[in-house]
C-alpha cells in the first residue's frame, strides 16, 4: 500500500524505530534508516528491508545532535530515493539523575536529539510534502510527554516539547494533506529501557527486579511492557488513508499508565 512512497525513520537501527521501518517496508515503502550501531548489523537490516519491500532501503548515519548532518541526510534521501513522504522522528536518548546533579552536557544532548532534531527534520521535509499535497509526520513522544517521573527532567521536558511542537505543526499543515501526530508509548522493552536500569538502581538503591516491577511496571496497569510491534502497527495505521483526519493528536499506548 505504500509503494512509491519514501519513509525516513530516524533512530531505526534498533528498538521502536527498527520495528516501524520494518512495518513501512513490508507495505512497500522505500526507506531511509538512521541510527548508530555495528556497520555489519546495519547492513544486514538494510538488506532485510529491501528484501521485504521490494523497494530500496538506504542508510544514513547522521548524528541527530548535529543540524548540518540532518540537512545532509535529508538531501541524500531526496537524491537517492525521493524527498520523504513519511517522516518518523523516533531517535531518542535518556539519562536519569536528580536535577541538581544533572550533567549540563547530558541536558543539552537530550534536548538536541529528542527535541531540536524534530524541528530540523520537520522544517526540512514539510515543503516537499506540502507540494505533493500528502505527508505523514509521526513523532515518537512518550507517556513522559504527558506526565513526569522523578530524575528524568531533561527527557520529560524534551518529550513535552515534542507534544507541543506536534500540535503546532499539525495546525500549520492542516490544509495541505499533511498530518502530524505523536505516539506516546509507556514502557517498551528495548535497549533504551534496559540501559536505564543500572542508573535507576543506583539513584534509588534498588535491585534489578525491584526497578523492573516496582519502578518501571509500577506505572503500567497492564503490568507488561508494550512491544515494539504494537507501536509499529499504530505508526503504520497513521500512514493510511483512514487516518487522514487524525492530526495534532498525542496517541497514548501505555497500558493505561496515563489513565490512572
Ligand atoms: P533504542 O535505544 O533501541 O533506539 C534509539 C535509536 O535512536 C537507535 O537506533 C539509536 O542508534 C538512535 N540514536 C540515538 N542517538 C542518536 C543520535 N544522536 N543520532 C541518530 N540516532 C541516534 O530505544 P527505543 O526505546 O527504541 O527508543 C526510540 C524512541 O522511543 C525514543 O525517542 C524514546 O524516547 C521513545 N520511547 C521509548 C520508550 C521505551 O520504553 N523504550 C517509551 C516511550 C518512548
């Protein structure tokens, strides 16, 4: 169904972004993937995506903390594939620390990668979408775009920013066939979650099991992690014609977390 369309998915070398890239490629989209990781692993992901879509899959290793690299990636995507019809802003990092000890460079990196990068990709991709009268911008926000947790000041600030930015651009693009939405997952089992377990253990003096059950899943009434494929299926739905009137929405997929 997405034959002839190009999707740029940031942070798609693992986790949620990879699942979204797979879902879009499976429907026939050409994809440009992005993110860090082992070059051989990334190359095998790229080949797998081409095999499943029958279209092209390209990789760009742009650091999303770098505005010039973002611009280069989008130029490359436009030359090698086409300008993105679907933009998925998914790259993100996390750091856990009480605010008074929060390293300034971590604050700045989180704001740059999780929020400012979304501004850059959006401003650079929107004109071509408008010109075609069709586009989909899907931002991976978080339950932390709606509620807070202690020790995540930069992440919560950035994700609230993504939610506000999403609404603003949705209004600006509303007449142009371009929808702009964010998906707000609760805890999804990916390396991003796995990696914050040691820091949370340290910050709160807990064991690994206590962090998983009493901290992470404590907030999630379903008591299970969201899966990357669940998030990908919502992203795929947002690209469909049936979702043409969903814009400016912040769609929760959090096992009931923000209902509590
Ligand atoms: P992940 O660590 O598996 O994936 C993050 C991706 O971003 C990777 O591909 C990584 O290489 C890439 N990335 C990181 N820094 C980058 C940079 N500077 N430039 C380019 N790429 C970079 O984690 P994930 O859980 O799949 O996270 C994806 C998104 O989902 C993030 O925005 C995260 O905040 C959000 N999210 C995750 C959860 C969760 O529980 N895992 C919950 C809500 C929201």
